[in-house]
C-alpha cells in the first residue's frame, strides 16, 4: 500500500514536504520529573520518547553488582498506542529486549561506570509515539536524561537515521519511508566524530552504505548542536536561579569554604 | 556456577600480543578459523564447525494453510536456543539471556528480514496451500563467535535442503515422493553470511576509549577474545556486495573509514565463503544421487 | 550540502520552560555556543558553563578534578555544569546529581535493610550507606560493653523504613560511606515529615539544626533530605546522663497540636517551592520565606499556587 | 593394560590395599570401578587406581593447582580452581605473611597453590606455602605469562618428569611453567610468540585435543615461528 506513495517526487520533495537532507522538527525537553534523578523527552517529528534515569544508586539485586564499576540496567516500554495498530507487546518480546540491550551497550562505554563501583544506573525508556527513527530518539533522549542526572559521560551520543531511495540518500525517515527504504541508524560521538552505534536490518549495497554512513555522521553533528544548546540552556537556567538566591553574606562565606 | 571472567595475566597477555598483531591460536588478525560443513543423511541437515564452535542446523518443510494477510507467501520460522550444553556460560533460566536474544534476532534478520528465501516460490496453491519451512538451530558448543557459526549453519541448511516436488492440477495437489521425482532446491534470492569483528581499544589504557589511534579489529573472535573485546561489529552480507545487517552497539567508537574497511574485508570473506559453500553443497548433492533420471 | 530540519509549526507554548523547538539550523550556521575562549579569561567569568565532551584546557598545565577526564592531553568535561578552578585543579560541578558524601557531613537517611551488626541506609548517594551497630548510641551509656543480645534486637533500635539523622564517619574501600549517630543530636527522627530537594541546594552551614518561630525545628541534611518537625524544648532533650533508650528509639510521635501541624506543612511547602525554583536553602532564606508567608497570611495550600510561589521566590531572592 | 568400565569388578587384592581414583569398595573384598579408563596398580599390588581423562577437577589434598581469585572472603580470598565449589585461600597461608603484611591479590589474579583440605562436605582450602617449613616452595601469585587450559590427563603428564614436552620446549627457549593438576598450566616466556608457541604445543600434545606424539609435536613446533 505504502509503495503507492511517492517517496521522493521529481521536485525533490518527500511525502511530508521535506527535502532529502532535511530533518524533522526536534524537541528536547529536559524538565524534571519528580522522583527521577534525570529525565528527558525527545521528539523527532511525530516520534516521541521519554527517558528517566535513576542512579547511580544501590543495586536492587545484590547478584547484579559488579565489583569495579556500575551496572547499567535498561528497560524499554513501548506504549500500545504508539503505533497505528494498537498492539500490546509483552516484556519478553525479543525485539524489545534487543532494543534495550542495544541502548545498554551503546551507553556502557560512554558512561564513566568505573567511578561508581557496585552501584546501579537504571535507564527507563518509554516510546510514546512511533513515526520512524525510534532508536535514534531513544539514544538522544537517553543522552539528555543522563546529562540531566549529572552522570559523567565521555561525550554526547547523537543518533540519526539515514535511508536511500533509488541512489538518493535521505535523512530522518518516517515510518512510511522506513517501510519502503533500506535504512541505517548511526550514533556519533561528536567530539571525535567517531561512530559508536551502527544498526541496519535491511538490504543495502556496500557503496550506498558508505554514502549514508558519512551523511548520517554529519547529521549527528547538527543534532549535537541542538542537544548541546538545550543542555546549556537548562544548566544556565539552574545556575541563574541558584545565583539569584545567593545574597546573604552568611551563605556566601560558607559557599567559599565549601568550594575551596 | 558461571566461570569467572578471565584472569588479569590472560587479559594482559592477550592485549600485549594483539599490539604485535599476534593471535593466541596463530591466526592472522583477519583470518577465520577453519570452517567445516558436514551434511547429514537427510537434506537440509548440516553440522557446521568453526574451530571448536559447533552448530547443527536442520530444515524441514510441511504443507500448511497460508496466513490470511499473506495468501501468496510461504512461511519460514526459525527456532534457536542456546542451551547450557554449549558452554558453562549459559544457564537455563526463565528469561532469555542477552546472547540468546542477540542470536535469535540476528538469525531473524539474516534469514527472514534480508529476504534470503523467495517466499512466493513456496506458494503451492494461492490462499490454500503453502510450504512452511522450519529451521531449527542447535548450538552444540560455543568456543567463540557462536553468532557467525549459527548463521552460517542456518543458511547452508537452507541451501542444502530440497523440498518434495509438487504438481497442481486445478485444485488438486500431488506431492511426489523423492523416489519418483527429484526434490527441488529452495529458490534463494541470495546467501548472506554473518561476519563478526571483535574490537580492541588501542594502547594500554583500555579505559580510555575515545583515543585518537585506530582500534585493533580482528575477525572471528575466539571465546577469550570475545570476552575481553571492548565491543563487536557484526556484519551480514552476500557475495554480491549487499549488506543485510550491520550491528555495532557501543564498544570502541570507530571512524566511518574504519567501519568501511571492516566492510571491505567482509566483502572479500563473503565471496570466499560463497564459493566454498556452493562447492560443498554441490559435492554432497552429487554424492547423494538425488536426481532420479 | 546542507542538512536542515523542521517542517512542522513549533508548539513551544505547550512545552515547559526548558523545551526547545528550534526552527532552522544549517551546517553553515555560526556556532553560537562554541565559546571556546582561551582559558585565561576564565577567572573573570566565574560561572563558565560546560557540557559533556567539551574540551576545557590542556592537561599539561592543569590537573583534572571531579567531572572531567583526560584524553590526548586535553582535560574534557564529563558532566553539564559550572567549571571551577582551584589553582591548577579543574573541576566541573554538575547541577543535578546524587549526593557526594564527605566525612563530617550531616545527612538524613532511611533504613533500607537490617544486616548482621549493621544497617543499610538510603542517603541519596550512589550506594546505600552503612550504619554499624558499633556506631550508634546504645542504652546504658557510652562505657557500656557490646552485648550479643544487641545484635539480636537490632530492630528495636532501627528497623526498615525508620528515618534518622547521622554524620558521615568514614568511607569503605569501595566508596560506600559509613555513618555514626554517636551524639545526642543524632538518632531516630520523629514528630515531623521529610522533604527531599536536590543536594546542591543545601550548602554546608555552621549548623544544620535550627528552629523557626511557631515551634518548628528543621534539620537540613547535606544529602538533600530535610526534616521538618515539632520543636523540642532544650530542657526536654535527653541529657547525657539520662540517656533514655526508650525515648531515643521510640516509634511513637508526641502529641502535636493543630497549629504546629499547620506550621510544619507551611515550612514544607516553602521548601518545595524554593527547591522547585532552585533557590539554595539557608537558615536566613528559610526564615525570611516563612515570615513572608505568615505576613501574606496565605493558607498553606495556597502557597503552592503559581503566582503566590513566584511572589515568594521574588520576595526572598530580591532582598 | 586392561580397560575397565564403571561397575566392573576389579581383581584388586592385597593385605594393605589402597584404592585410588575411580575405584570403590563395595563388599568386604569386592572392588568395582566407578570410572572408565585403564586399570593400573603399583609394583607390589597394594595400590590400585583407574587412569582416565576428564576436564572436571575434583580436589584432593596436597595437589598443586592454578586458581583465579574471584572475590574476597573475610580474611582471605575465594578462588576458582575449576572444581564444583570455589576454594578458599587464607591471607596468612603465604610465606612471610602476617596480620600486618598480607599479599596484595586482586580479583582476577592468578595463584599457584596447594590443596590443603579437600573433603566432600566442605569447601576446598588452599595454601601458598608449606605448612611445616612456612616456605613458599614455588607457590604464590603468578604474574605475567599466560594461562593454558588443558585436560587433567595432560596436566598430569606435564608434571611427569619423563614427559617429553616441557624439556622439548625448554631446549628451544627459556620458559617458566606452573602446572596445576586441575587442568591449568601457567606459562611465561620472554617473547609473546614463544608463549603462544608453548600454549599451542600443550594443546597439540593434549590427549583430549591434538593428541600429537613426540615426533609429530616436534614437527609442529618446528613449523611455528617464535
């Protein structure tokens, strides 16, 4: 059915009016969620994901502790109403388990786990709406939630999806496009420009793959700028609010003592 | 009781040898362990060994009613399970282990999502009768890189398998036993091979993963290499230079060039594997004298 | 080649203050946030902000502290927060993080587990703290010898869910903290309620115990746990000699009259409001806020309304 | 040479009969095999045992083993020696160890130790010195080198002074080795290549692996580059 819709028309527009390299609107929301140590909501177009981070904290199960670093636990929930066909996925669904394990192994080397021996960091991912690029949204939201929780990270991890339509590469696919096109999700660490995650499940020629990989790497940089701006804005907001409260001489003195 | 993680001397020795581009079993960095395929009595039964890693794959087909939403397509199902017999690493607990999830998802992607088998060719009578192929993967022993071995076994089993010939006259389906008409091979679009690279962070500081120098990449990791690696890159591709699966989650970050160079190595390996698998399957078919006429 | 984005109208009106819905960004954009100014004018700008992965300075001339790591001779930030420098040491302080304990800190915690000769205490840190049986005051005074019977009745002193105030005594090799309550100021908490705030809002003060008028006592735990309770008169506190185990480890609240209950609720709400606006909590600020609230004669519940709480914050911060 | 299977009666008789691994006395003078293997006995027929090969180590007192530290256990460590249960190693069971001065072992360290207690109902215990003389006698932490895992038979062979392998390797390059009868051999040579060659030779000569004899192994060793 979807093949009836033109993916990329002669004028160079996609089905939702975007150009080939145009990303959808991104919304990064770092407002606090009561109870969580850090949380973030991310939307790429109509795809929407919320992530809460708890920890580092005492491990719930002692058998899960690792003597020299923190254990990372990722749980993914996909809301039944997130797709067109309302379907409840069980917790043991292999696809969801793989998804969680992908997020876990992506962040394991990025979080400085060695600073927190025997602790646990819980990452709860909730997919609220799906319209393509779910993995990309989950990775970006997890990065922001971890930054929000003050968990030390080596770098941001910024993910984006790329696809190819008849030799024409495009970025940030919707579900409609994902169903029809081979697509790759790439996550980059912007400081070094290296890719930490590459995930592809559809058939694609090696030469096309190369093109997309490079393109997605660049797009990751663009997303990074946006994410960084949001983190900075939030940090600045908190610093300003705290600065406003500092006026009693008594406190200032104490703050100096504490800082030195 | 799970065996403990490798000791410090093992870890340090492995890292020091890798810096010198040596491997403990004498292989080159991008050399695979010898692959051996042993075919069973029946068609579609293969025992695949990669060094000491061993996987048994078996295919059978039966006639079923197609799924209502796909009346013109046959059904393919893949069953895989890592039992504790493969290695003391695996325990039989309720929830599937990470390895098990990774394996069954990889098999699903390599065999089903990549469209390896022509499903429409499995249709006998539209909406009425189709072939249901069942591929069962038994992991007998894990000495490292079980993933590639299992995918290889599964694909070879599908290549080796032949289904009985059928004849459709009107609404009547006649199945010819192998004794009267030679069974027909499955129609495969392509044969993807899974190739896994283990990645090791360069230099002695293994905590610092974002260093500038290139990481050490090696193909077909052994058990020890796999356990000590800081990340893996799994590719599945066919001899026609088409990638079907790329899976790299975390681990050492790579530059796009490093990813592509691994892909290029894999392209070469896939071509060699294709040649070898093709020859072995034909050889076995010839030996079994399947053709009746 | 340009990578651009957005095609839907932004709905930022619906989103919270920190949401961003940027309309357009291209690769050629001036990088407005790329303030990689030389480190020299760093002193002038005392609150430089940074994000994970940002290079701060060269590792050859500076030392890395908390919140940073070194890669290829660069000191790089690993958290989002403010950069601080003490001589050659560079640290980045994250604005939202779990409590980072130091010896001598006053904390409030909740018992999570009773183990042989020790309690596990949740104190909002990266691991549960440990309170050894030998680190608490036991009935019979300081000189009294440990008895095996104490081990058997540990739940008579503290059991799961009990709140307590304690001091950080030392650290174990794995970084877990050990607490002690060997002072009459410390011990089990009764007659009040707990408020939690981000730990960064509680700074080290001369004293973390203080009383507000209208009979409310406050204990500001450095781990962000704050105890608001009924005032206990100086004379009624258990003296050194008359250590009354029954009273110290009692699980029953005293009688609390309605006026005091209201006062406790009011203080609690004030703390919640100030924390939501990231106002650092000190005795001065709290006292001022409390007086303002009483002056306005706002009812306890009404404080939480947005206009009232904004006015409260404005009154307290404008000075 | 006679092969016995589990359940077979063994003609072992002596006034002072001592039964080794794989044999069990059922009735007064009936000895049966519990393991498949080759029945062996001492020259004077007093000691009998079944020579077999397996990979699972069952601890027996006084045997040297190579273990991996898996965790702390009170005043000592928990050690994996490949047996059904982890062994324990006391911090004081080292040469020159005292309450103040204890060896610095980390999780993952390798040790060469002797089984001091092996009882079917108790955790095995290890010691890294001779309990009488309190001297190390070669036991202690193994630093550097590499750990080779082999069958139990192979490790027993390596301990046999008449076996060809270690002298053969020693004639080619200097080599340190610590052989544990639990199927673990620690080797250390100057060059990583030599260590790899030694590891591959042990695997090649293992009756449960390559199964090469002296001649084949010599050729194999010559084909390696070290």
